[in-house]
């Protein structure tokens, strides 16, 4: 089953809306952090769909917009903490991109809480769980993404 | 052929009457002061002195997004027609009305009749409005048309001093005039004379370039240097094609999410480098020169060879809106030169 | 002589000399178009043709858009070494010089093959604003007075005076640096730029609406978009061989005018111009639908300036703001827990 | 009411055969869901059809089966882009749409009573398999003279329809020459490009039509050889590949001069192509 199908399945049960979050996690830190949360049996909301990317610097704004257009209610990008990037500075270049994107979407009238960015290291399983809880809670407060989603 | 007149002051009554059982689109001004077809009713008097609408009316027959098929969990079905209600377009300029015949040639002729085009065309009645004040980029008289030559329209309206002359041009047009006959008077011979004179005056105002023999000239000059020099300014946007009333090239793409989706036909344009690009990377029309030539060849040669008509009606939108100030009439200055 | 006539004479002289001395192979400039409020690009290759060059308040097009395609793009480093590139002379306004600078900075064109003839620009007139100011009368010809204001002749030999400031293109009303900096020759005295306040006030005004009102305003602003790609194609910074928005494997956005696709088209286009847009307004001029195509880009460029202290087009060897970073870059946008 | 030309016939994949060692060429055998559709789908060798996958779009493929083989259709597809990758991922039993048949056919009227020379390379052999199968059908064989086939591929493992080729080589009513650019230790047949074989065999142009399908470079050199052998341009038959969308002569993509490859082609004589712009 493709990711979009997985996302869509939840859209269909609209009577009990549950936020769908797509998380782009860098391979070296945040994905490992998510893994650690798993092996440490730290509970976090099931709403998140993880897409592993080599580096937060790999994430193009088009990825996020496409996720939102395809029915995600929120998007999270997480990379290594500054200074820890496997590729030295991928996350720092990404930081500029995300700062601009976040403000651009806000300017365009998209709720800023729908698109979130953070750093989670490989050892921060607990932090990963807390971040997911926050993002899910923020998006739950906003309600379903109706602005950018494409009606098919 | 029925010829009637109606007082200009009664025009809104007529349109209101038509709106009882049809979606009626009438000339309106958008914020930028450009004319557009908008759904009636509008308040106040109808302005009839626009040069032409910013967009051609082709979108009424060839919508920019046309769902061809619907997908649902592996099932494929034809889309339901959203609205069977009759549509009346009032104020279409004669050039644009003629352009419909070009589209008819592509979408209705032959064995591959296009059902989507056909149903929209069928339910639409077009009332053309003759031009009395052509704009500086109008050149219908150069391509076999004229300010009162609205072949393709069901009714031709000609603005007179105080009235409009209404001339039925098709059975649909006859029916329409019959349905509002109580609002109309039989056209007096003077009205017809006045209408003809106004149309002739308008034709006089247009500077003509000759496109006679252009198909033959284009056959002989396929490899001329002219194409290189003339296409240099083209930035390969789709403005000319998208605004053109006869351009009809399209793309078909699928959109799907979770088993639900559609196959959509959208406008496309031969100026785009990707239009003909093969999956192998080979492009049969690799540069602006070939692509720009294709557009001219299609309109002025291939269309003549295949459909015995020019696929250019002289509306001038491509000239008026070209971001690079290009003018396709310049090609024809070379014909016979 | 009016200011423009003076500049025109000097431009012709310069172009002729450059071509005669074989200092350039092509001189890129503006030429006469078929409509009064338009010009069209000229690619002059012989000194005799320099007299076809014009300079007037409608030389608005950003000619830098043609540069990447006038140079051969080498397939690899080895090919680059032995490449015979043409030398290109070109008229540049302030905005064009900045566009050229970005193209050089991004390794799209070679500086040593360019001869840039700068013109201190008094701001270009917007053809649509000028047309709207004529109340439906067609312009027959246009001239300029000693103060740079327009004198338009309309039917009946009437003359209409249009103050330059009233018909300036939007981008020109915001232009902070009308005098080109990256030039080999500068014609005319420096012109003072507009204060940044106006652009700021435009973004602040839009940004001061509440969230849903901003979304509604954006949708409204883009509501007429027909996805013709004119904004992208007119932009000198959009030189990608295959735009992300055209890619089909995978296809990022739909090909039609679904509202979601339209908004995403403009968001992505804007984002790719963040810190690269030289604010020439080519996109807005090119748009056949009169959309404020810089609505989002204005904001992005301001943010780049505020956050990273970078203004596009000021240097040919700076690192672009989105290819660079500082450890101290603000990160207050991050989700904190 | 005419059938909506954009609506594909529902079909199902009956069987899939991997054709080559690289495993990027597969032959799909399709059966129509509705027998009436199979009847309606009347075709002749040389034509093509659009295969359709909901959500993935459509792509045109030459029909590799012959109408003499019954109601099923064969398509041999190379894995190239999104659509073909998706298609290659399907299993027998998977549903699929078929729209067509489209385009013209090989000139069967003109081919009757003539000797036939077929020159082909790579995976462009598909519609020629259709043509050969049609000619070899007992009901048709007598309508044609001799049949000479020269077919080449990069390696022995890249030849399509290897079982059938072997079978044809056993027959005495068709002469099949196979050649590969790079032989392996088991290969006992020709080595080198198809034009070498063609130049060696020197088929007579008298009362003969040549059918040529292959990659552009092969076509280029084959045409040189055919000209030297004395084949008239009108007796040289080619099939064009173009980017297509609608397949019904409207969308404009495959437009070359006043022709649309999808309806006026894909089969053209060399003489007909000469009259068209070289925009293919």
C-alpha cells in the first residue's frame, strides 16, 4: 500500500477525524531517535507516518506541499541538532529554507502549526515522542487541513 | 432567416427571460477593466463597446480541466455530466464565433467524435455581437472573416443607433428568437441597411495583411531562415495558445489518491519544450524555431490541408498579450514579398 | 530631445560601434513592436541594424531572460574548455543588470562574454495602466515630453497627457536601485531609487490581515490563473531545463487549474525565487490575466533580507542565501517542547 | 450512440512472459472482460493500442499478437518510465484497460502476392511478430510470396520471442536470419548489425515490399542498404514512434506536418515520410 493510500484511508472515516501527520526524518539522527523511542517502548501517538530522508537538507518544500495536498493534516521535518549533521552542514542550510517556508506559508494563510520543524538526535527517543505528541495536539486543535488539500 | 430588432433598453429584459431556463453569460468588466463573460444577471446597462473578452469562449466547449474518466477502487466509469442546463453566451465577437467552426472540425468531424466537446457545444447557444469598433490588434478581415461574419454563432446581433438587429443563423438561433418573439419587432429594411453599413464601416477600420496563398508559401518556406529570426523573441510561455480561440492541443493526466481519482484533459501548448519530448530524451521539435514554426504551420497550412480552413480568426489576443511583443502577422509580411 | 531620445541615440551609437568593432556578435536590445504601448526584443547582428533599436517608456521587458539560451550550455567540463561562446552586448536597466548578476553568480552565463550597456532607468510604463487611462480610446502613437511624461495620440488626433508616475509598472514603483551597477558602459546620470517603504507597506498590509483572510486574499489573487506559465517563462531566473512543476516522474502537481494546484504552483515558483528574484516585474507584465504574481515573492525577498542580510543581484560572486548558513541563523521558528 | 473514444475496454492480464535476460522486456497476454469488446476490437498487424492503468495514465504500444490468434492480445513492453514500471509490477489476473485499435496497418492490400522482406532490431520487433504470425497463418500464407526475416539484437538474450523464432527457423515457408551485436559461446548464427546480413543476402527488390522497424540508427543504415539493393521508396515500409496522448488525432502531440501519427500512421512508406517535415 502506498503512503498516499494509507493517508487516504483515514480521510474516508471523516466522522471520527484523527489528524494525519507526515514526518520527514533524517536518517542519521531523527529516524534513529524514532527507532529508539520504539525499542524503548515509549508511547507516542499513532498519527504519524514516517518518511526517512538522508538529511533534513534533502527535504524540498515541494515534499511538504505535496503531503498537504494529498491529505496530510500536518507535516513535521526533523533533522540532527546544529553541529551534528552527518553531512556537516545539511541541516544548517535546511534551517534557512525552513525558516523562510514557515513564514511564507503563514503569510499565505496556512496555519503555522501545520508545518513544523525540529531537531531530534539519535539518543532522544523521549524527545521524539514528545515532539510527536505536540505536533499531533497542535494539529488536532486546528482541525482537518482543508486549505491545501486537493479534492478528487 | 429571421431578422428582428429589439430596443437596446429592452435587452436586459430579453436576457432575463433567457435566464429563466438557461445559464446566460453576458459581457462584464473585471477589476482591471478587461471584458469577460460573466453569468447574468448584472445590474445596470450592458456595455457593448468592449473590443473583445480577455479569454476566448473556447473554455465553454473545451474546458481547461475536463474529466474524461472517473476511477473508484479499480472501477473506471464515464463522468456524469454536471449540468444539462442550456447555456446562452451573449456578446461573443464574430471572430470567436468563427473559431468554434475550427474546433468543430477537430472535435466533431470524422469517426472520432468527442463526446465531451459535443455535449457542451450542443447545449450552448451563441449570440454573437458584430463589431463596430475593432481594436488595434484585430485582423479578422485578413483571415477571411469580418466584423459581422459570425459563422458558428446561432444568432448575430448588430448594434444599431437605438436598437439591436438580431439575425438567426441556425435552427437553434431560430428557436431562440421564436421563444422571445413577443419582445422583438420585425426588422425594417432600413435597420438591415444600417446594420450592413455599420459592419462595412468597421471592416474599413482594420488594417489588412494578406494571408492569401499562405499555405502554399508555408509549404515552400518550411526551411526558411525566417523561422530562426522570427522565433528568437519567443519565451515559450503558453499565453498565445491558452488565449487563442482555436488552439486546442491538450494533455491527458491521471490524478488519483487512495483508489479514487480521475483522468483529466487539460490545455497544453506546442511552444512548451516538453510537449513533444520522448521518454528516450529525443525531441522531434528541439528548439524554439521548430516549435514556433509548428504553431504557424498548424494554423495556416496543416489546417488548410486537413480542414480547408485557417485555424486563425484574427482575434489578436496573441498579439495583445504576448509578453515579448511578438506579432504573428509579421510572418505574412513575407508572403509574396 | 526628450530624455529617452537622447538615450536612444547613444544606445544606437554604442551598439553600432560594438558591432562594427566586432566586440560583440549579437547586441540585444528593444525594438519597435506593432502596437503603440509595446516593444519587442531585437537581436542585432549587423551595425546597420543598430538604428532599429529603440528606447522609450515601454522597454519594460527583462532581456536577461534570453541570455542562458544565447550561450551554448556545455555538457561537461571538458566540453566547456573548448567551447566557442558568442560575445553578447546588451542594454540593461537596473533590474536587468541584477538579473544578469544572478545568472553569472549561478554559473549560467560567462561574464567575460558580456558587454553590458547600462541605462539609468526612470521606470517603465505599464501598458495596461496606460491603456486603462485612455478610457477605451485606442492609442495610435505615443511620445514622451521633456519631463518623461507620456503624450498619447488617440483617434481624432487628440492628445492625452499621462504623467509617468501614474502609469509606472508596479515593480518600477517599488524599484530601489534603478541605476544599473554591473555595467561596462553607463548611459545617463544615476536615477534615485524609491524608498523601500512602499514594498514593505504592501507586504505589511497583506500580512496584517488575519490568517483566513490572507488565505482568502491569496486564493482571490490567484483565482484567474490559467497556468499558462508566462510568469515562469518571462523570468530570467527560471532557467531550469525542466521545471519541477513540469516534471512527470513523479508529477508534483496537477496540470490544470484546480485551486490547490494553482496555489502550490505559485508557492513553489515563489520559493524557488527566494533570495534570487531581482524584482524586475517581468512575471507580472507577462501575466495575461493581470495577476499580482509577486505577491509571495515580495515577502520572501524581504525575509531573506531581514534574516540573512542578503539582496539578490548585488554581487556576482556571493554565495546565494539558500546555499549558505551561519551558526547564528535564527531558529525561533522551530517547534520547542 | 458511438462509444466514448476515451473509455478503455476492460481487460485482464492472462499471462506474462519475461522475454530477455535483462528482464526489462515482458510480453503481456490480455483477455477482454467482455466477449463483445473482443469482437469490437477488430485489428490488423501494424496497429497499436493505448494500455490504461487508473491513476497511472496511458501509454501506446504496438500490438504484438495477430488477429488470427484468437481473442487475446499480446503486448511486449520495455520497462522505461513510471507507467511501464507499474505495468511490469503487475501479476496475471490484474485488470487493465485497452483503448484501440489505433492507427493504420501495414499495407496488406499492397503486400498481397508480394515477397516480403522484414528487417528489425531490438524490441521494435513487436508489430512485425504480429505481421509474421498473420502471414504464416494457413488461411493467409498462400496470399504472399517468400518471406525473409532479418532480426537483430544486442545479445542472444535480448532477442524477443525466442521460442517462436526457433520454430520459424524450422519451417520452409519462411527464412529467418538472426544476428547479434555481441555473441556468446553458444551462439552459432550471424554476428554483427542487421545491415551486414541484409547486404550479404541481397534480397531482390522485384515484386517485394520491405518492412523496417527498429531503433533510429538501425533504420538509417538499413535504408541505405535497401536503396543500394534497389528498393523503391514506395516499397519501403516504416513504423514511427511518437509521443502520444489521445490516440485519436486531436491532442496534437504526434502531429507531423498535416499528419497525425496516431491516426494517419504509425505505418508510412518511405516516400510518404519524405513528404513530411523531419519532426520525428
